[in-house]
């Protein structure tokens, strides 16, 4: 496909992406980001529904067909919990999702309380005070700690901080060298951005869908694919196309023989796994080839580790596929994706939906 006819991210899209990424959505409390996403998509859908735990669904053509197609991403980001407050006012933490303890030290943090946001830092003993390198301690969840500038436990509690408060990083979105979007929580708010752009493109291009399109922004993926499990049982879909992120393996210290050969800027990644329905995967591949869209391949073997697995084995089984975005530095505050991969993924999902729409019975009934 000629680049001129491919989806291109414009300044309006960037403003939405920036606002969306800069908002917070720790697993279990994703409402701030969901509100931003909902306000963006509401102009392009017939109906919006939200489940008990906060997954949001934008529905286009809900009554036109018995068939339901979901395009899905997850909104939640990894975070910390306040786990223990010492007598001298030092805070120890517990994970909420797969957050990386090795990057924590010297990071600024935000504690979410009923009294508002409270700031602090992950402290660490100065190098001068530590033992020789052979005896040096490394950061882990047992010894990293937060200092909020309090002199004792009572002062911490008076700030509204208690066990169970969520902790996030305040790092903000920026663009690196014109092509790389950088922020925390690109895993997987970039997916939420992508499916919103697919929806907008379908509406603006006046594609007359013959089935119901359900645009799903799920919660709690990072803690066990929980939002996807719930919403799949509610919606009972026929087809699901999930978009998430995967590792750019071209960066240092990653073994391609183990993790595959994936690189940012080389196109979206079409995934092979037992939880992926082979006819739907082949449709993605054929659609990419037909429209001259770049793509990469990745094997994840038994499962994908994404919401795809939850959808695939829900109800009586759901035809599911996964398109992943190459990502550098996953689960850090400087996650990076390439503009080209985002644009090509939007176009690939859009073209795939058009293919299904051209002969919906062929693709909904195997």
C-alpha cells in the first residue's frame, strides 16, 4: 500500500495520545484514563457500556447483526501499593502487576490518597556508605523504600497515606527523534489509542458494517487478564482481535534465539500461539500482504501472556488473534514505540475489518 493511503497520525491524534498517556490507570483503579478514552470515542459509537470493574466498551451497529467482533486493548498500568510504614516514616511497597524493582531507586513517585496526590522518592543509600562491590546489596522488593519527607509514621498517616494506597510514576509523554513515542504505560495504552483510531477511521470513511463492532478497553490485564475474562462472558463475541505490545529484541542484552527477532519500525507483529485461531491469523497475514503493509512474525508457543488467551478460551471458544506492537524497555518509565508501527497497525486492523465485512458469514462461521 502506498504510504499516502495509509493512516497517518496527525497533531490532533498526538494531543489525545499525550493526554491519555499522561493520565494514570493503575490496575484496579483505571477510571481517570478510561474517562479520557471514553470522551474521545463517544463521538464515533452508538452506545457505551461499562462493567462492574471498569472495562469500557464502545459499540457500533449493536443491532444490525447477530455477529459480534471485538477489537481490544487494555488500559491498566503497573504500579506499587503501600505495604508497610515504619516507625520512622519510611514506606515499603508491594507490587501491583509486574513492575520492575531494579529501576525504582532514585525515581520520583506519586501516592494516591483521599487527600490528593502526595509526592515522594525511592531512596537508596549513597555509594560512599555501601560495602565493596563484591558485598554490595542490589535493589529488590524487600529493601527498596519510599521517603515522603516525614519524620515518623504518624506524620505519614496525617498526609492521608495508609497501607493499600496506590503508587505510580509521574513520568510524562515525549517524542524522541521525531519517530519514537516515549512514556510509561505505553503497555498498553498505545493499544487503546490504536483501536480508537481504527474506530474513527471506520466512521469517517463511512464503512457500512454488517456486524456489531465492539471496541473494548479492558482493565486488570497486568494482574491476570481479569478484565478480558469478565467482558468476554458479558459480550459473548464471535471474533476478537487483540492489540498489545511485545519486546523489541534488537536492544542490548536480549537473546533473539529465545525471544525472537522483532524490531521497532519494521511493522506490527503477527503472533503464533496455540491460543490464536489459525484462520484469523492467516486473514491478518493475507490482508497485510494484499495492502503491502509491513509486518513481523513472533512465536509465543503455549500462550501469548495477553488478553488473547482469556478471550480464546472463554464461553464455548472465541476465534482470537493478536497483533503486537514492538516496544523497547517494557515495564519501565521510558517505554518506546515507533510511529510507523502504530500507523501500520491501525491500517492493518482497519483493512482486516473491511475484509471480514465483505463476506461476514465466511469469517464468522468456519
